[in-house]
C-alpha cells in the first residue's frame, strides 16, 4: 500500500512538471511586444548615386507584437530582431513611405513566429537632394597680444584653406564659411596648433551640421607672434675736407623704424642701427643721398621702408678756391733730383667761415712724398698742409701734382 502511494505522488509530480514546462516554455499561444527596434536601411549606395540622401537626423524605430512559442519568444529582444527598409526604391526628393521586412536570429525559423501588430505600419522618410560645395576657412581672433609684440595675421599659415561640405541641400545652402577661433590674449610666442572649426551661415551663426560630411575635421594653423622694437637709424661719419660730425648737420629720413623678430635676435640688435658710412671729405656741398636699408636675417622691417634719405648740410662752414704755388718734396730717393711740372695747384678748401675768409695761398703748402719713386715723369697724390692758425681747414677732394725725377 505504501509503494502505491509513493508511485502516485511521483506520477503527480511528473505530470505537474510537464504541465509547467508546456505552460512556461513551449506555450504555443504566447505573445510578446518588442519596443524601439531600429530600422536598417538597405540600398543607400544607390540612393547616393542618384544625388539623394535621407534627411532624417534620428534613426526610425518600430514596435512589434509577436506571437509564437514561449521558448522562441524568450530568445528574442529588440537588438536581435532586424527591421529592413529598402531605400533603393526612392527616386526623388520629398517624403517617402516604405514598407519594411522583419527577420529573426538564425536559430528561430521564420514560420515559427507571426507578427500580430506593428507600429508604425510603414516607414516615412524625409529625402533631400544631396549636394556639396567648398567654403573658406575664416579665422576669428579673440583678444590681442601684449604690448611690445606683434601678430602677423596677414601671413597666417593653414594646411587647408577651404572645407568641402556635403549633405542635404537645404542645410548646405546655409553654410558660407568654416570658422575657427584663435585666442591671442597673453600670447608672446608663435602659435602652432590644430583647431576645430564651426560651419556658419553668412552672418557667422552656427549651422546645425549633424548631417553634414566634410573632408577634414580640423585645420593646422601656424601664426607668427614676435617681439617688436623701435631702433634709431644712424650713419658712421668720417671726418674730412674740413668738416666733422660736430660741424655738419646730418639728418635721416626715416630717423627710426620698427622691427620684429625673435627675442634672441632683437637682443643682439642695438637701439642704434648703423646703415652706412658718410665720408665728409668726399662731399663738397650740401647734398642728399639714398642708402639701401639692409637688416640682419630673421629681422623684419615692419615699416616697409627699404631706403633711407640722408641729408648732409654744412651751415657752419665756408668754402674757397685757392691757387697754391708752394711745393715741398719729401723722401726723395738718394741720387735723384725733383722738378715739379705742376707749378700752380688749384684746390678747394672748407672750414669754419672765419678761417676760410682769412686764409690765403701763402698759408698753404703742397707736400709730395716721393718714397720709392724712380726716374721719370710721375703723378703723385699731394698732401695739403695749412699753417697752424688754420688747423680746422681741410681740402676737398684728392689733389695731385706731376713731377719729373732725374738722376744727379
């Protein structure tokens, strides 16, 4: 009797288990709803070839109510159900309405499940003409470099100066520039960096470019920032012809320029920059000459002036022409006699006006040095010597005399 009771209980348990399995696992009449299943587009390449594109920013989703065995439904979720819409059937811009197909994971037979309802029943898409155009990269500057520095905005270097944008025509038509922002505040060194840009309309306002494709993500920029310095322009003065730097008036136009360069280069550049030499002995009267302005390599002349006008005047000096007939020979080689062919030498002198007015030919001696001379007629440079009281007077030019040397 006891064994029969145990057998009955076991049979009841097995029957309950089978019933429970059928109800919870097999259950052929089960239903389940799957939400927000993303739609996969098929044939987008053909759509692109027709110059069209889907203009919807968000991927459409569908909700499916599916019936089938509980065991099959348990293997489904919103990520392994595939909803496909074929966009190759679209031929023109506008609103397109498409049917879609549903497929399940490979371990579930297609005929094992049935769709009770689907929402939405069809997919609606906004389709636009797909165009492209090229826009310029525009730099917007924020702030400014500190005083004493200069930013060479005119010669900014960019690896690309234009951006090619592709997308729906209504959006592309709005885009007029790709703008980057460069902050100059407190910058004292050259900027070399990679900048992302913002696509903007004609007024500089950002355009919603989520659906826009571009040929570059950022722009490499090199912007030169250098120190600036003002230097005075001067000339070296070689005294001569009775004129000195103190008795002459020398003016330069421009008198100074502004230059830029690296810290190290500007440190080596004196505040007074010599542009050339003025030999006063070679200048007989008030004159003006032009000297080309050349700067060391690496130094930029920000004024853009490449020539300096140098005006030389002698307001304190006077000039006079004398006929001198006093000659003196020096260092005549032994065994040679000198006979001056030049008997009268015309010279032009310059010096303080009072001395020039008082001097006469008798106060001047022409001295000729015959060191190393040989027999014959020669022409030698002469030294003009003034008496002591006319020590501030000088001769203009380089006078010379002719003499004959004969053997004794």
